[in-house]
C-alpha cells in the first residue's frame, strides 16, 4: 500500500561489536525524495538497538527544526524492533532502551507518523551516514555532512534560530551538549541569526502601530567559553571561569557593543564568574558599571553538574527521562525549568521597570536567555528545544510600555567571525 506523506525520515544505527563502537545516521526527505537534512554521530560504545533509537530521535529532531510540526511523516527503518515498539505492537522490555523509547515517542506525537519497516537495502542512505560517522570517529574526526541539498521552495523554511539538535548546543541549558537534542547531531557549525542585532530604532517595528514611548531594549549576551563547555558538560551553578578563547569571545562582543549603532546605557549580569567576566569586558569598553541580578543565574543542575549527557543517561536514566518530559521536574538536588522560568520573569520585570526606555546589555546563560525569548514570543515551554545559542552570541528584545515585546535578533555571532 502506498502511503501519502509530506516527509520521510529514514534512520539507522549500528554497532561494530554489539556492544562496540557505535553510530547512527538519519536523513529527512520531502515526498519527492529530495534531501532536506542529514544527521549522524558516533556515540561511543553502545548496542545496535541503542544506536537505532538514537538515529530515530535525530531524524525526528531534524524534522522539527524544519518547521514540520503537525505534518504527515513516514518513518522508515530496517530495525523491526524499533518500528514495532514505536507502533505500539511490541513492549519495550529492556531498561536501557526505555528512556530512548520514551523520548522518541514524545517527539513522534508532534507529527502524524506512519511507521514502516524496510529491508536494509532500502535504508542505504541512513546506513551510509551511520558508517561515515563511525569511520570519522575512528580517524579522530567529527562527521560532516558532504551531500546536503538546499530545501526546495515548496518545503517549509527553517524557522529563524531553529537548529537541528547537535552536540555543540545545549541548547536548552548552559554548556550541555545533548540536552537540546539528547540523541542528535547535524554536523553544522552554529545557527543563522534571525536578523542581526544591529538595528537600534526602538520606536516601533514593522507593521505594528508606532508605540507612544521608546522601547526598553534588552541586548542578551551569552557568556564566552569555559572549560566545561569545551568538554560539553552540564554547567549550572558551578563557577568556572572563561578560557582564553572565552575571554577573546567576550572582548569581541564588547568591541561590537561599544560601537554604533549600539548605545549601551546599562549592563546587568548574572552573578556567576563566566557571565561577570564577559560583562566586565563590555564595561571596560563602554565605561559603564556592571549591575548584578542573582535571578539571571543558570539553572541549578544539582547532582548532574559537571557530567556529560551520556554519563547522566547512564547513571540516572529514569530521572533524565522524567526531566526531559516535564518542566516541573528537577534534576536530583537541582532546580526545575519551571522554577527557573519564574525567577527569570521576575528579573526581566525588574530590569525593564528600572531602566525604561534605555538600552540594556544583559549578560547571562543559555537557559535564562532562551526563557526571555520564549516569553517575548508567547511560546510554549517546548519552544526552548527549538532554539540554539552559541557561546558569546547576541540576541535582542524590545519591550514597549503600550505594546508587545518584539524579538529583534537571535544567536547573532557576526562579531566572532
């Protein structure tokens, strides 16, 4: 039977030893067979089934990043186990697969999915990507997509600031490689900015009526690189300092903000060292004093602080699955995203009230910055998973006393190039 679909996700994973060196591959195509996105990653030592689930999650994450939520999709895999479990015909009995199956099922509910088993020879693209990732890892390299086509005009455009989950971004938390997409890598460097953080006309925006007062502009600066971001470890309330690269990133951002068209009038920072150092670089260039707001700190990751996503997945699989599924769930000994959201909202209200009509640089972390963007867009909590923020990137939001907030830029890194 032929199934009418809007998209096709082909996914595969393999292990050279079972368990052994493992990797996954996934490709997203439109219904004409044109490639829209590829993802692949070597995942260390794992079983075939784990690698296959990781490939499925990567493919669904990449499809989300194309703006296809709610669309019709056919998932094709040569893993009978994964297809039957996802279709609900087989139970997930292996403890090690349950968190992955839970995550995959949660993603699948965001589409209209048809699950199709295919012979291995009909899954050759995803199989090739998985082997390319494993081969690259064996050479000490990172897989890079070498055959990606531009999305055709008929395909949904990637939303500004959205990125297929990758190992460079927690995207949801500070310096957490797998958290934004626990199971995916897209091989790309960085994310295109949604516009650039250069416009400084705060009197109105686009088709909206001109506001009667000037906007309060928050220019959101993420801190520079730390040792934990280099090693891709959860970094919450731990207090690492910037690396030499991080200091250079902070200086580059400071130089940009000290020039036209920016007219920075206030600097407010998280109390954590990495944010303070980044803010002090801006202060040195602008002659301003850094104000500190404790509610701009990163989420407290509790017992997960300093661990990689893989380590957490191995030691706390049930807790991790619950945390990923519910913003009210906190890491062991840590803070929930719902709690983080409440304090970040309070910080925003204080800053906007105290500095009405002024241009304020806010130096903070991945989670608080994403929270501020989400609030401005009126977006649901899951929108956090649809954003990528690079180290030392700039985003910008204008707040109007008699109108809505307007997001002017997201993940602008022009000063780092």
